[in-house]
């Protein structure tokens, strides 16, 4: 095998092993008691905040891009 193929195979194997380790550690994590139904730890998870941030970032990027595309189309006609 060439060096590039070996590197790609090694990278793929490393990523698969890392994903297995992450899944195992996440599965062994202990969940809080029923008494702590979010009153102490908060109702929203990390993914809720990430999705809102990601949506805001996309909206901020989309506005100038749409304006630029409109300007390009107008300049062509």
C-alpha cells in the first residue's frame, strides 16, 4: 500500500475506535435522580443552545449572501 492509503486506513480505524470509546463513556454516565427533574440542572440541554446559536449564525450569513446574489443578478442584466 502507498503511504497515502495507509494513512487513510489508519485515520479511519482511529476515528472508529474513538467513536466506540465515546459511546461507551456516554453510556456509563449516571443520570440524576428523578427528584432533580431539571429544577437544579436546567431544562434546556446543550443541544438546544447549540441549535439556536447555529440558526442565528446561518441567518447572519444568509442575509449578506442574498444581498450579494441579488446585486450580481442585477449587474448581469
